[in-house]
């Protein structure tokens, strides 16, 4: 065997290995295998890509209600003119830094709702407040803003659509049953390609672990377990962690032996499911056809949408601290008479 052949064989053998050094962080009792494995080079790249945006200057206190100055303010009628202006400037930087205000607004009349992006932005503002107000079990006091997902892009980089129906093969192998090929969602494994529809849109059972040796206590199949593993693989990749970040390797199913992060993840799954069903699916018809998926569905969120490879989005940067107006819906600043009056048809100045 020539030296060239030996080198080629060694290169092929090592192609799936990571170049050292590799760092480990012990998270549980010794001997349980509860250690996080990190690649310093990967961490350096992630750190550069996950810098929080520069904070805008705080809004001046007081001032008139934004809805008394601007027209057709339907969601942010609880903000003062200063808070409203600050948030609009920030949203432009977070979502449309190149297009500016006209990504959502008609340049001749900001009050018009002609652009679908403006209608979507309203719904996303409501969704952001919902997360910050009602899902502290997952986001705590860190909270989220538009930047958490968008990162300066019109469309978040990490979204998903329902998988297109498979064309059944005429060959002996039949169809792939939604798996059995290289899936980027499942970290290049052959696990199911779309674990999001059953678990992050629907509410199928994720837990498939049986408590008895015989099937009398567990009716879940191996195929169902593969869907669960696909979702778990996605979560592991999305957070940049091992399985032991949420599970005790002694018994993955045992809640009593699991780290606190498992409960946080449990709430996160339900949060994403609610967001997809309450805020994204209902506005499907608002989007133009080119923004929809192969089955005509709207883009939806999963763990990667916010986390983008980190155990905490943006390494836990306190996003809401500088934008308390996104923390919750407050009482409207409009007086009762103004709140019930029709909106005048004049251009926004």
C-alpha cells in the first residue's frame, strides 16, 4: 500500500472528527457522563455572530400619546410619542436596516395599511409582548425583541414550513416516510425531516419512554420515537449543547434527576407551539404567495429561530431592559373620547 493511499484512507477516516482541542464542562455528578463538549473555534465564531445590537437612547419621559399625534396606531396606543419614536427607529434597525421605514410604510402616507409587512409587524409586536409578559417561565426577565429572531434581516434566517407531500416511488423501496435521507434539520442524520409539524404546531406526544418491558404500558412505536429523537436533535443543535444539558444520562426520562434546564425547555416547546398557532398561522393569508411554503403555509418558528446555536439567545443579553415598551401591553394613553373617535384621513407627518 503506497503512502498516498494510506494518507487518503486516514483522511477519509478522520473526516467526521473534530480537530482538537476540545473542551468539556462537567454539569453533573462524576461518572454520569453529564458533560458539555465545546469546540473553542466554533465558540469564537458564534460569539462574533451573536453580539447584541447597540442600545438606542432611552425615550424622554412624558409627552403626548403617540396615537394622538400619529394616525392608525392600533397596537402601540399605550406609548408616548417618545417611546413610539424610539421603538420605530429600533425596529427599522432590527428588521429593515437597508429599506428603512418604507419596508412597512407607504412613503406618502404612513397611516395606510397597503403593505402586508405593516400588518405582519402589528401581529409580531403583539407576539413579542405575549412572550415577554406570559412566558417568563422560558425567557425570564431577559425577554426578546424583534432583533432576537431577525438579526437585521427582513425574514429571520431560521424558519420552517410544513414538508411537501412525498411522491411515492414506483420502485421497491416505496416512499421514504418523511425520513431515511440526509436531513439537515436532524443534524445530517436520517431521522424524520419535519419534527416541527407534529410537535411545534400540533401537540403529539413527545415523551415515548415506556415504564414496563412489555408494550402493555406503552403504545408508542419505534417510528414515533424517531420523530422525538429528530426534535431532540434539532433542539440540541439549536442550543449548541449536548443532550445532558437537559437530561441526566443515567435516566433520560427521569424528571427528578434532570437539570432545571429541562423544565425551561418544556415551557419553551409550549411557547413556540402557541406562537405558531396563535400569531403566525392566523396571518397566512396576509402574505403574498412567494412568502409561503411549498404547501401554502406561513413561515413558523422553532428553537433555532431565536437561539441560533446558543444555549441562551445572544448569550443572555437583556433585550427588554432598554425596551420596556415591549414587555407588556399597558393601558391605552388615549382619553376615552379619542379612543372611540374615527381616524381622520390625512397623511402622517
